């Protein structure tokens, strides 16, 4: 999302502000107090005796990050409109060929979602970030921000939970496992009988036929999602191409009948699977209500009922882009204070930008998108879609009110401070030397947020702080370019958004038949957040949406600003040029965010200070590993990172078996400490000695 709400934002706010202010400002998030019990102090976290990777912890510790237990639990359990599957299905679904529940702590921990005990806000003991959502009278299980942005590190039997930290979750494989579990349940008579009986007992389904119909529906839905987002670059633990998947969900919901007709009849696209006009007419007539209005959600699921596997594969290849740029889950402290967010600064944080950014995230994690083309106009369509005989209604399950509350809640979140009582004392003398090295080698791109007062006592971060992202063009920093390139190079059919205008830094662009997906996402989220909640009474829905947006705009202290750093500026010829860069942010709490670089290609901070091995380098040198294990939460306080060998986790590889570098997995670049990457001023500094690297590492622990 290059920039959400430009000139249209001002029109929207001007027209609505009087009405919204008369209704009253939106109240902030209300966090209920919880009893002072030991379970409450540990946020109802469940412990693990020993898991499949050898991890174990007998108690949970939380660090002082500015949140009380009730703040953490609110964040874990607040819904945002994510609808993965019926809630009752998730509660009773079994693992294939086992009687164990799929949602069991053991299984969810296998995919590295953090297990929880039951509590008043989470009575079914779902893992962190998995919650019940209600949309149009039906209950679903979905994901919250916390599923991807809550982490844990283990040391000496203690699990340290870190709010806002990067998850170790493996979303790619849990989605594949869910599809397989649903398939097995549908095909195995005994498993199906147990499943149907358990679902009916919950009381939300009336007949066995209804349960079986939805079982088939959601199996196909998740399987289609997996096919659309198949990548030749495995993600493994701790990584996800979130933007690639968000892009594809938008493209699935914007393609229209005219474009489908053209694609299905194009011999070049469909190869030997081209269809006749009569066949296309028959298929499109069967799903006409989906394409033209009644419900657009999960279009490919509907098409799969009428097309062969080969035809669906060709159609997917034409409509969607491969999400082959997995990145580490970003950490969230200071996110509300940044001017630009995401690894390449794709999202502006000014105005109502945070709501649009978070709406895009909900689209990516299974928000229901009931987008439909209709005759006539509405106030929202006049503001954002222009005049015409038709409009697009952007009804969805996206909970804009909660998105505002979540963003407001994050303002109080501080970065974690190194817990010396658990991980060992910091060598103050070595850290003092490291501070000087940081000033020389790191400070040009990574601003410092002081966490101690004059007496070296730890204090909270300044609540009024501003974080300026320092952008560096990809060619200069030298890290893997895939994520940045995909963000501005990926194109898609504009469909229902065609002929609308999208405001970017350098002016408006008119959406043609094909357009940058970044622009389509911007336009889609802009319309979603301006559309009233369909679950609410008409006037209440409009009043709440107006209050949400006006309050978010007025209350956001981040104003529009120019990006800082060395990057290629946007121009009318290349309006998205600035996205081909990566962001340097303050490194407070960096010790708790392994693996490193934006694509998680370096396991520890110590390894990050080493160079990548190049052809001709001596064999006895010390280099970044080209292969290591990911998945364990066991912490290495010496190298500062997670355990990366000695167990059977996901094997991260820079190169494949043929020695070819895997797309998205390069561990090159950002080699300032090794004298391989030039500073922003063009100067290349001398390589640090091993002792100097250890001093710098000791200082990084203090941030």
C-alpha cells in the first residue's frame, strides 16, 4: 500500500467530520482487569515438557514492555474479522488417522503457535492469536495480530514471552495440514461420523447434510488457497510472504466476468485447455451471481467446481503472482511511532494509513470479502470510485473499529530489555566499547532509542517519540531483492476496480486493464475501510465508520512526511520506485528478534557481523552459514539468536542441491562490519576484528 487516502481522504474527512464529531469520539480500547493470580500473571501461558524439536520450559516469564497482563490478553484475543473456517469445525477437527484434536496444544505447538490455558477471554484454550469471530450471524475461527507478532525464547527451562515479537509460526504448512485433515475427515467414514456428531452437538448446525456440505466447501476453499499461493521457495518456521498472499486475495476478488471470459478463450494462456464460447457461457452463467453481485468471496473455489485441475492451474498462473519472497514476521514495538512501516517502507503511517495497512492484513488472513458490483451510486462510491452507472459495494468482515483499537493499544508497547537474571549479565566494559563501534558502523541507518537514564537505570521509551525509517536502495545494501521487487513489479487484472483513480506520491494513476497490485491493494483497502459494517444497523454502521476514521485521523500524531535515506525517488515514469529499498529502524530489542535480515537468512547477530562466503574466499575463514535449522525457541545468549543446529527442524538453505541460489533466500548484503558494504556516505570501513565484533554484540544486547 503505497499511500492510502490522498486527495479523496480530505474530501471524506471534510464531509463526515461534522456528523462524526456530533456522534462523539470513538472510545479507546477497554481492557478488563483480571484477578491477581499466578496464572493471570503468566497470561495463562501453557508450558511444554518436551516437544518434537527438543524444546522444554517449565515456567513462563514476561518482561516489562509497558503492558499489564490484561493488556497482553486483550491483544491475544481481540478479533479483527478473520474467518478461516467455522468455529465449531476447528474445535472438533481431528488430525488425519488419529483421534487427537488438530487444535491440541501439542499439534499447534508443532507449527509454533504458542499454547494457552483456558481463561475468561479464551474459554476454549486456543493458542495465542487464534480467536472466534462472528460475521453475519455465523461463528468462525480466525487469526489476530498476535498470532504472527508474539514470540517466545527459552533458556534454562524458562520461556520468555515477548509481546509484539516475531513469531516462529509455520503458516504455510499448517494450512496444508488443515486441508489434509478436512479431506481425511470427509473421506473416512468413522472420522466423518465423529466429526458430524461433535459439530451437531455444538448446536450451530441443524442437519448432517449441512455439516457435510460445509466440510466439503471449506476443504476446497483451503486447498484452493494453498494452490494459489504455492511457492517454489519453502517458507518453513518464522517466515511468511504476507504481502504476496494479500496481493493474491485482492486479485481473486477483483477479477470480473469479462476478464475471465478473455482468459478462458485465450489459446496462449490456456494452451491445449482452451474452451469454446458455449462452454464459457455455461460456466459463467452458473456463477453469474458470484461475478456480478451476490457474493464474490472465494471465486476460484466456485470455478473449481466446473474446470479441470489443469484449467484451474493455468487460470491461477495467469491471474495470480507467486508469493516467493518469505520474510521474517516484523516486530511491533515502535510501529505506531514510525513514519513508514513494513520491510521496504511500503505503508505510510500518517493519517488513517494504519487502518488501511491493517485492513490489508485482515484481507490476507481470511477476512470475508463480499465485494459486489451494483447499479447506482453511494456516498462511498462517489468519494472513492468516481461517478458512473455502477458501483462496487465493499462489504467485508474487516473490523475497522478493532483495527483502530489495536493500533492505539500498540502505542503503549515497549521493546524488551535484556533480562540479565535469566540470560546472564552484560559485560559493561565490553558494551561501552561496542557503543563507539555502533556509532561508527551502525548509527547512520539505525537511530538509537535510549532505554537508560543518567544513572544507568532502565526506563520506558519516550511515549512521544517519533521513529524515522532510513531507506537504503536494494543495490546499495545488497540483501535479497525479491521482497522489494515483488512489491512494485507484480501486476494483476484490475477487474471491478478498473477506471478508478489511485492517489500516489507523484499523482493519480488511472487503473487500466492490468495495474500494479500495490495500487489495487491501496484502492481496495481504501474502499473497505470506508464501507459500513454490514453486521450493524444502517445508521449505526455509518456512524461508527465515520467516527472510526475521523478519530483515527485526528488522533494520529504521525503526519505525512518525505522518506529519509538513499533511495530512488518516485517519478511519474516510475511511481513506485521508492519501494525498491529496505528500511533501517532502531535496534532496541533486536536481541529478541532472530533470525536476522528481512528474509530470516542469518540465524544470530554474531553471524550477521560475519561476511558471506564468496568464491575465492579462504576455506578457513569465518562466514555466515549457508544452511541452518529453524524452529527451536532455545536461545543462544553468546551468539544472540536461536539454536540453529543439533535438531531436526526446518532446514533453511541459501542454495539448492544443484548449487543454485534459491529465490528469496540470499544471505548476502548488510556486511558493514565485515568491510564489504559501503556506508550511506559511500565510505567502506575497515573490517571489525573478532574482539570488536564481540564488543558490538555486547552493546546490541543493551538496546
